[in-house]
């Protein structure tokens, strides 16, 4: 028996508060990204217009940082797929990348602003859409890309105004410590 297997408690490190906070924040945001799409998909074709899988990823990236945004963006489509079959298998990888991108963009923007800002949030939402619609624009042309953007407008407005409202509420009622986790 090796020395490390003889006394396993010596090699274990306690979980840091930051790690626990990251895990809890990510779990809550993924849960939101499971429940909101589940509710929205009860309405025919509402998922394509309201983009519910992105909502809590935006919040996670902005409020809790890049790690939480990326984890929420990657795990949310996976968990949804395994629980509900949505998104369908062929779209799963693309949606994971798109969602992770939003979490990362939100995190970067949040480092530029001390408080939630509608203009900065709008920039994040629009930049995200521009980046994910770029392949469609290059392949099919400007009209199909604008048609897709028009279809998604309600979801973009939900992200912008709903996201701002939730971030504002969290800022007021759930203040972060002076050393915010998004800086890590």
C-alpha cells in the first residue's frame, strides 16, 4: 500500500468558499435554464422566438463571472437535452457553443461596468447575435439572417429588459462581496 492511499485525509484539500459559490451559482443558473425553456416550450414555436436557453447564461456570466457563464452555457443545453430531448441532438453542439459564448461576452462586459447597464447589456446581446448569425449571413445572405434576427427579437428583448431587471434586483438585494467572484 502506498503512503498516499494509506492516509487519504492528508492529501484532501477543503473546498474553498469561491469554489462552492461557483458550483451553487452555476447549479441555480442551469436550473433556471431548464425550467424557463420547459415553460416556454409549452407554447408552440415559442422557443425559437424567445430564446429561453440563453437567459440565465447571460445572468451567470454577468453576475458570477466567466467560469459560471461558461459552465452554465455548456451544461444548460446538455441537461435540457438529457431531460427533455431539447435541443435535438444535431443542434446540441452549436447551442452549447452559442450559449457559452454569451456567458463569456456577458462576463467581459460586466468587468467594464460596476452596475448593470442597459446599453452595455444591449451591446452584449446584439454582439452575441451578430456572431452566431454570421455563418448564416455568409452562407445564405443578408435576408435570411435578418429574418432570423426578426424572429428572435422577442427573445432579445427578454434578455435585455428581463436580464437587466433581474441583474438590478440581484444588485440591490443580493450584494456581492467586495472581492467579486467575477474577477477570478
